[in-house]
C-alpha cells in the first residue's frame, strides 16, 4: 500500500510540473523517419539537433516533432541497425527521412560489461546482447526462452514459468551464483534467494534489450555474480511511445502421458506516452495461463537425507519404494525394529515368525501420490509495471517505477515447492544523469499459499490414517504381512496384501475427501505441523555511481560507485529461525574502475570492489582487462576477474525440516548451540575413518566463497564486415567453495555408529571446501549477415570441472559440450512482409547433483521455429511458432518437469 501511495503522490506532482511550457523555443520541426527499403516508419529513431541536447524519438509510425530556436536546423538521425544520417531543415514544411539499413555486426552499444557505454565489439569481457528486434523475431513463446540459445548458457526448467539460466557450470533451480538485474534492481526473491525470472519483472513488450555477461562479474554487480550476470533493460517512454499489444494462443501436452492436451494463453499490453518534452510515462501488463509441465520421474530412489541416487525397483517389487516425483512415500519404517516387537508382545503366537524375520531390516514406505495429482496444474502469472519519467534538466531524469507480479509456479529445491499465489513487488526511485545515477529500491516478497509438496503429502497421509499406534497404518500393514507369511505367501505377495489392507479406504487424489484433507494441511504453517511456508521477507537497497571521466579524461577514465542493502527475514518460523521475530542482515559495498587508452591500439582497465556483510569479514575483489586492437573491428581481449558471494540468507538462517529426520539448518553458530552439537556430538554421515567408524564433525565458521578467472578472447569482423567471430577460453579456480554436508546425531545422545545412522537426527549444514576446485572451458560463436536480410548463427561451448576432492558434491551440473545453430530473416518476399527464424539446440548428457535428487540427465535435441507476416498498414504482425517443434520431451534436471512442445499463434500490434 505504501509504494502505491507514493506512486500516486509523485504522479500528481510530476503531472503538475510537466504542465510547464517551454518559452525558449520558437520553431517546430516535424517529419517522418522511414526504412529506405520497405517504406515503413521507423519506431524509436533518435532525432537530435546537432551540437545540442535537444531531441526526440520517432513514434511507432515514424513521425517526430522537435522544438528549436530558429531555422535552419541541422538534425542527426540514428537508430540501431541503420546508417546514421544528417539533414538540414530550412523551413516549417514536414520532412521525410529515409534511413538505410546496415548489416554491420558488433556495432551495438552495451553498458553491462564496464558500466559505461561501449561498442559490443570493443567489450573487454565476453558479453552477449539481444535487442528488441531479435526478441520479436525469435522462435520463443517468452523472451526468457531466448537466453537458452546464447553461447555457453544452460537453463534449468523447473516449470513453465520458472526457468533459471546460468553460464560456466553450477546450474540448478534458483541458481545462487548468477545475478539477474532488471532495470538496475536485483531480481532475486530476498527470502527464497533465487531470481524469479519471468514471474516478475518487465513484460515482453517492454523489453528493450538483454545483456549477458558469462563468468565472474561481482566487481561491478556485487555478491552473487560468480558465474555470470543477466541484465534486462526496459523501454524508456520518451523513446518508445504509443500502444503495443499482443495476443498469443497455443496448445501444450501433445502426446503427454501425464496430462491431456491443453491451451496456452498469453496476453500483453503496453502504453507509453510523452506528455511533454519533460514528462513521459508508461504502463505495461502481461497475463499467462496454462496447464503446467509435469515432473513425472517415478524411478525408485535411494534417499539419504538430501542425497541419494536412483535404484532398481517399483512399488510392486520394493515395499520401500520411494519415487522421485511421487510424494508421501518418503515416510518409511523398519518393521523389524519399530513395529514387530509391539505386535509380538500383543500376539505371542507370532513371536516365532517374527524371530525368523529379524535377521535383517524390513523397510516399508507409505503409499504416495503422483505430482500431477497434488500440485494445481494451472500455472498463472500476472505482472504489471509502470514508470513515470521526468526530465529535471536535459541531462538529468527522475524515474519512479514499480513492477508487481503474482501467480502460480513450481520450484525445485530440497523438495518440489508449489509457489501458489506468490506475490512480489519491486519499486524504485532513481535519478539518472549522463555522468551519475542515484537509485533507491525495495523488493517486497510474499509467498502467499506456497507449500512444500513432499511435506504436505506426507501429512495428508497422516491426516487420513496415522502411521504409528496400535491401529495405525504400519500396525495394520505388519499384522497383515505376518498373517500372509503364516499362510505361506511369498514376501512380495505378502507385502502386496499388507499394502492393500492398510490402504483400504485411502482417498483417491482429487476426491472431495482428499481435497479437504490436503487443503487443510497445506494451509497450516510448517512450523505448526503443516506444509505452508510463510515468507514475507523484504529487501531495501540504495546505490549510486559517478563517472568522473569528464573531469579526469585527459589522464584516466574514472568510475566510482557504492551500495547498501538491508534484508529483513520474515518467515514466522516456517523457513528461517525467526519464530521470535524478524532477522535483519546488512550489507554494503563500494567499487572503483579506472581505464586508459594507450594510443588507438590498447585499452587497459583496472577495477576493484570491497564488500562487507555484518556476519562475515569484508571481501576485496579486483578485475583487470585489456583490449588490443589488431585491425579495424578486430580485437583481442584479456581479463583477470574475481567474484565472490556471501552465504545466502538461507545458508545463514534456514531452519527447515525437509522430511523424516532430516533438517536443513543455517551456518550461524546459534544453530550449533540450539541443537546442542557440543554436548551431543555430530558426525559426517558419509565419511568413514580407516576403522570404518564415522568421522566427528568439528565446527568451523563458514566463509564466503570466491573465484578467480583468467580469460582470453577474440572478437572480429571479416568477409566485408558480414561475419562476426567471437571466441574465448577461460580458466577459473574457486576458493572456500560453499556446499552442504550431511551430519548425523544420535537421538539418545550416545555416539553414532554406521549401522544406526538411519535412526539419528540428520542435519544438512553449509560448509566450505578448502581444496581449490578448478573450472575451464571455451566458446566459439559465428554470426553471418547474408544479403536480403538473411542471417545465420552457430555457437559451440564447453565447461569442465577438475581437481574435485573425494566425496565432494559439486552441483556443477553442466554438459561437457553444447551447441546451437540458427537461421533467420526479418523481412523477405513482397515488401519484405515475411519473416522466419529457426534454431536447433543440442547438449550432451551429464550427471546432475541436487538437494532433491541426483542422476544422469540424457542429452537434449530441441528445434524451435517461427514464421511471421507483417501488415504494415495496421502496424500488425501475425506469428506462428513452436518451442520444441518435434515434441521431444526432455528434462534438464533430475526431478524437474518434462518439457514438451508448445505450439502457438499470435497477433501483435505495434510490435516491430
């Protein structure tokens, strides 16, 4: 409510201020900017009075209007993808300007690589850029899908609207080593710790560009950029005006065993308006609904805490079956130890049979439910954004902006989580000058009705029939099993009969009784014995930057900046150890960057950053880069980059039972005291001494992790500037690598032996790896611009991990090789009205480590395609396309959704 009130108050203030006239101008220049080949109006072309800051952007029709002091007026007209043109206007008659399309690559301006504007081809580090035109023509239902086709990128798809990109390994749902920045705001949910991607943020029609920095990027973007940063920029309403709209309808789940074919809906709207030369505003909204992809891996799983591997067996053959995407069957009991003794006391005539079965444990799990049965299949996402822009001076602009998103999606962490009615808002007030910016913003998170699917289903089983007790499920199971054995049945038949008896009356998924129990359990917070997790964590940030280059430019280009962040953890004890009140965490940092050109051949840049988190010692991270010009538009780049991350808010303060006797806890020393680790010793669960005894765990305060990376690259234009080559190789070394270790503690306080670990309390705690973990790899990208608007691109990349300590679970999760090939045309045929794009993506098989499940991920072969037809008279476009055209179902993480084909048709107005 408070951000909304501030937004309205500022709106009225700016509207009032914007009513001022500009008495200094005496003439008005009007005209139209057109494409010289097609005759179409060019939207958002820059029209500037030469030698001044006076200018405007063309409207969607190409028309523009500029006020000037007097005739003649010299205009400079430019737009991405066109040759710059100059014209002198001598009178009030409207002018028509024809911009010539250019095919030269690498000339687009990027900001993310150095936080200052520079040509893509001159970037000192590897950077990928996707502009709004590429987004329009891409064969993708969402702009987030485009990232998967960039060089060196991996994407983990937990569900339709929850996709996590990363580069250079260590991928997973909610990657903590990859930053996502939207209009200067970190896109992470501050409590859940992962970027929520397309769930919140700018809408597709409002994306101006995406810039991807692979590898270490903490020096300029702060903690978390260990493996890369994705910077998404929205459209400025001064530049992009008018109404844009798109309706997209599609179909999913063709030939899907878990779900019938269903409809995909996506509707988007954007309105931008320049009220005056000083004031402009925009509002954008997008709504998506569909039946989500389903995780349906029913392989049996040998689970040990948050570790394990798939194993042989089915529900019919293994009484202790635990399906990866089957929930509720995680509840397991050793009948010999926990149930049979009580039955023997009540029925002495069974004691002989019980004694004959007591030679080895008999583990039995409860009967579970499939994911398709327990998670609401309808994924919904509604997001809205608005911004007010006011030019205080020609070079200084004030921006008040807000993004809000809500909906349903699914996330994979230590369990599968249904993020139901998740809400998240980001609001900022920013002052931007050509030499500096000052930005304050906040993220407000509310997990809504989100719940842990595993915990909720297990407790629903308990709500129907308790596991323990004389009349409980396991007692009924055991009595029937013993009776069946006495009747001469085989073990398998006896187990089948026992399960059938114990499950009598078990409610079917989706029935009224089942829904009543399930909804009741998921509405109770985890801290009170239910499945609901509450998360109302907030993040507040203040940051600024000043570019002194206009003062120091004769000697060195100098840039300085800093930031302050405050997290306020609030999960009401369901996620964090905050049952007695919120937990604040403060962070601050500062950076400096200096660069100098040595003639026209070499540009050197040095940068450094210092950061401090109140729970950890300060960290300094340096960066050094060099760009060597070997020929015109041909550059070699060298860089040494470092990055780091403080342990996340969850790694610091999580306190979550993830099922049975396993609990995720934070690394703060308060947990060590609360769980009495000093009095009741804990041991590494999977680490044995030479005498086959467990190794005792000694508390060592965990530290931030860091990485140092060396990179050598080349980017150049060949073949009459129609071919761009971008190649790189890198080598990195991690220090104090952050991971989790499984510890076991005997419930009775006695020392733990290897044979009774299943009966102990298991804790997953954050720890550091002392040994240096090394990564290395390469990437090669080719882009070619043919004549007639035809383009082709291809890239291949590889990431590798080495020097891994024995027993160390790395979560590297990267295929050794991957490549992408694409062909496209933005306009051919009569009046260049037709367009198309087709891409092929392949990645190698690899082994996936996750807190939820581990296992081999098969290779992926995906074809995306789209054709389009323009209707210039109405500024409209019709598109027909498909993600995963061949409907080859795949997963890119164990336990995640199986992704099939999505086929769509769309109608867009003012989208090109």
